[in-house]
C-alpha cells in the first residue's frame, strides 16, 4: 500500500539552482523538498506554522507500527547549513518585486531558549494549567507548556491574550478579575478592573458584553456572566463596604498644560480621567444640565440607577477634572475661544443625539416624540405625557428603552413596530425579552407610512406589512413592502427611534474640521486626530452610535494620543 | 493553532456546571416605577459563577515553571519576531487536514462518548497517545470487544478518491486493532458501491475476520447504561441492527484551512489541486505545490 499523504517531490525545474527558495510547511514533503533544494545548491528557508518540524504524525506507515512516524531526513535537514529552519511562524505578506518574492514572516515567541533546555520536564511537572492536548485530539490534557512531539521535544509555552480580553474594547483583564472573585478577593478584583476602566459599576450595569459572545465556556454550555460579575465587585464599593485603594489614584506630575473636552459622555469622561491622571488640567464642557451623556439622558434608571452613575462621575471629578454643565460650545464660546483661553488640545466627543427622521407625512405633529428626545426629557425630569396607547418605531435599544419607559409612564398599550424580523433586530436579546415580559408587544415586518392627526396631534398611524428580500449593504435582509397590506392603528403617542446621528452644527463652518459623508467627524483612525491640529474626536460623534464601552475605549485612546501630541509640542 | 470544541468537558469535576443567574425584580414590581430591574449576584452566586471560568487554559504567567527551571531556559517576555526575506521561488507543502463529511454529529459524534473519529482512534492506538497504546474506550476505560468502523455509509454513492482513501485507512486501522487485542470482533460499514468493493477486494488478504456490512446506516443510538451503540443499517432492503462497544468514523483528507488562507494571500487558484500531487507550478509563476495538498 503506498503512503497516503506524501509524495516524493523531484524537482524537474531547471530554473531552480543557486537561488533562494522558501518552503512553507515542515512536514515530510517540506523536509524532502528542503533537502533536494539545498543539495542542488539553493539557499532554503523552511517555514513551519507549528513549533517543530517533522510534520504531524503520519496516520499510518508501511511497517504498520503504531508509533509516531518521523521523517528519516529530519536530522539531515537540521544539520544542513544551507537550510534555515523557522518554526512557529506565519507568512504575513508576500509581494512580488523584480521577479523575486519579498516575504514577511512572523515568528511567534516560544518563550523557551532551546539551546539551554535539556528536556528535563521539570516545567511540565509544575504547570498548573490543564488544556486540551491538540496532539492527542483532546482525548487527554496537557499543560501550557507544549511538548509538541515526544520524539523531537520542542518546548513552547502557549501564552496568549484570552479571547474575552481581546474582544473587550478596553482590553480588561477579565480572566484576572474573575479569578480574584473566585478566590473571594473582591478588593483586588476591583483594583485590577480600575487599572484600566474608570467606570466598573456603570459597565457592570449596562455593558452589552461583547466578551460574553466570545467566551469559550459558551462553546460548552453558557458563557460566563462577565458583566454581572463586574457589577458585583463594583457595587460592593459603591455600597461603601469597600474603600477604594489609594493606589488606584496615583496622579502624574503636573504637566502645566490644559485640555478641553467637549461632551461629558463616556468617551469624554474616560479621556478626562486618564488625562487628569497623567497630570493635565482638564475641563469638560457639557451642554446638558447633567454629565454622563447618553448614560445620563439615554439609558433609563431601571437599567442604570442614577446614584451609580453619579458616584462614578464623582470619582472622575475627584481626580481633578472640572465638569462644566449647561455650557454649550459654539454659542459665545467657540473652538477658537478655547484655544485662546489656553487650552492646548481639544477632544470633541458630543455623541449622536439627533434623531434620524422617518421621512413620512405627519412626522412633525404633536404627540410624535423622537426616542432620544423622549428619553432625554424623561431623564432630565420633564417627562412627556404619553397617554394610553403608544407605538414605537425601530428595533434598536433606544426603541426598547422608549417602550419600557412609556410603560412605566402609565401607558397601557405599548407596541414596537419593526420593519424586519426578530433575527435582524439590533437590540440585545435580554432587553427584548425583558420588554416582552413586561407586556410590550412587538410587531415584526411592519413599516410606518403616514401619521394621522386630530387637531394637529397624532392620533393614528398607517402601516404596511413587509417581507424580507435579499441582504443589503448592512448584511441584513432588506424589507420589501407587501402590496395591499396597509392597515391603520390608533395611538396617543408615536415614538420613532430608528437611529441617531451626531449633530455637529455647533462647530460652524470655519472650524477647520472635516466631516465624513455620513456626517460624522473625520479623524486619523490611528490617532483620532481631526483635520485641525490639536483637535481630536472620538465616540459616537466620530463612529456613529455604538456601545458605551467602545466610547470609553475611544476616550482612553484619545488620552494617549493627546498626551503624545502635547509632549511633542 | 485553533482550539476546537472539545468533547467530554462536563465529565471533569474541576468545572462546576451550572450558570448562576442574577435576581430580578418581578414584573409587577417594576412596571410602575423606574427601580432597577436587575438585582445582581449575591456573593455566593458570584463566587460560584467566577469559578466557572476556564481561564481559557492557557499560560497564566504564574511563573512556577520559571522558578523550577534551573537552566534559565524560560523567557516569558520573549516577543514575536518579524523576518523579511527575499526568495526566487516558493514551494508550498502544507499537507492535508482530515475532516468528516457529512458532519459526524449525524452519527452521534460529540454526544456519544464511544463514537470517535479515525484520527482520535489512531491516537488511542499509538504508544505515545493518551492511553499509552492501550486500546480502551474513552467513556469508561474498558477494553472494547466489538468495534464498528464506519466508512460514511450514508448512502451508496461513494465519495470519489477521498472516499476510497478513507476506506483503505479504515481497513488499515482495523488491521492494527486486530493485532492489538485477541478475539476482537470488527465490522466495517461501507457503501454498496463498486469502487469501494474493488478497494475492499484489493485488501482482502489483509483483513481476516473483519465482517463487512454494505449499505447505508439509518440510525445510531446509545444504550443508556453501557454507552454501547446500536447501529441500524439497510442491507439490500432489509433492516438490520447490531450493538457495538465503540464506533470509529472515517475522515477524509482535505486541503488545510491554512493553505486556503495562504492561497488567498498569494492569490493562487487551488482548484483541481487536491491530494497527492507532485511538485508542480501553480497559476502563479515561481510558486509550486508539493506533497499532499
């Protein structure tokens, strides 16, 4: 029976010879090719993805022995001076130039100095980690020290950022703080979170936890409740049962420079916090009466209690950040004025608080309250009277929040109308389920056509049924109207919540700051710097509506590059 | 190296199974006010939930090995290296990867502890494998007396050359198994297809005592207590049934995901370049393929 997986590769190409050859794959065929090429006078680079060459074991060999098969030429390859072996490496990029290939190779760290290692296995005996032994197909465990191969020991410590940490926009050491909780060390856990994240409690209450989607435990049963665990340790502190450790507030030396931040949302506050710790004088200008941005005026109290928000914002003030509410930039205080007043850098993070219009007749009637406006008024203490019957248009979290708030405002009958199906709904599953539990009705595949009014006030809505067609640019299936399916509903209040866009008109025309086609602020994606030197932008006003933790990440990133900019000045 | 979903994880006692749930305000207590709905974890639940973390089973940087290594051979801080080289030609020899097609879950793989793939079985047979060469069942460590090899007898259409190769491999493993344990009963399920029968005849001398069952498998069920497997198959229109202590599913060689990714990067067309190729030039000048691709 001939071997299954490899063939002798006799080079018939006369062009080869006295040249440089790259061989990708250090298995049997790779080894054989490498030897042939080297023998015909070529310089050979043998690049292998795994930590050792020799190939994976062969599924069978001609002797029918049940031991791992090793290429007989392995030693020859290792000794050949014309062959350079590069293991644990990936081909990153190949470019062709002047008939040659320029190859970029990334060799991953193995964390073991092979010349010193004498194969004593002491490290393996003490390693506490149990991980699936890939070589044995997961039928047994191995340690974090990969042995790779029993015949050709090649040690390799597999150290990588856990998938949760990689997914988190601020790269929290989730494994670390959860480990502390498991050991009952709550203070240490919180300290670890606070090294990176100034708002553990806020995120612990409202983060849509992208990390949990990726959690490896989810592939076995359910992912860890990472968000709720963070909330648990963060809340202990808020209840004053735990005093913040002094090491959490280590301020850098006073840099003698001032930074202005426009917008006291999660991005602005995170940036202010980090810059203040670096020793800058930071002033945050907030147009609304309360700081917090969408956290304060977008997210309802039943998701994020006010005292939680206030305590964590107070912690930002405590590191020396000045927050000036009711201060609108543009009217009487322009961007230029800020620079004239001695601020050497500006971070614009005004969020996306403008409602997208439905573009249907009757949209301007009384009783039609855009979702963001509805939630803002409610959160600032001037709730709108919604009446008994409320319809909400949209499928995002603002729509769900609006519906649940309307219910709490006394509405009897709250219906969400969404033009696609549940599958395409962008709101998070837990929010949708909670809303339904509370009695919110959701009608899928329905789009609004026209608002009916009585005495200038909204009284009804004409709708149309939809069906799903081919996916559009967003990757979701495009809704197509079903002809003749119009129907009318009666209502007292209509809350359209089909999306938000940033309102950047306050900058005026001569600000020198370029916008994108989508109406967001254009920045250098690497540094968040705008087209005007010294002015940075991030958060929803730069990306469009996203989740809080992404805004926090943007704020932290801006702090890094504002610091860099000011130090270079 | 991508970690795949592994199988018997719930069997291990170091992983508490249940996800803890947070307390919530009951609906009637929340729809008339703005009090927070979620009440969070109790301390007890939080600690239990935190213990569910698998730590992703990677190096934690604890430093125990560093302390233990008296040769100072371990460097935690070693960084990745970047190398730039310039070459005249490239030879790609990234081998094959073995996959089950149709998905092995259809035969109970993943659900039934004693259904393994042929690669797993090869590990079980190997002296360097998880059971140091002892032929035992993953479920209870018993030595199986009756093993069935399933060569994708899903229907009677073969799966081309790859299918034939998976059959010859199954025959080979059956032979090794026979040599290992005396008095073992081995059955081989294969499609009632001319090419397969031909391959079987070619190997006939090598596999004495292996009974072949031709025809499509219609159902596999696990016996609750013994975790044995009851296989039902269709032979010439007659439904047959038998009980096995272990089942081995055949896999087929396919191009690795690594080479598919690489081909994308290099912009080469892999179509028609399958298993067992000699050194030959690809659609791009100067790039060659060799070995089993």
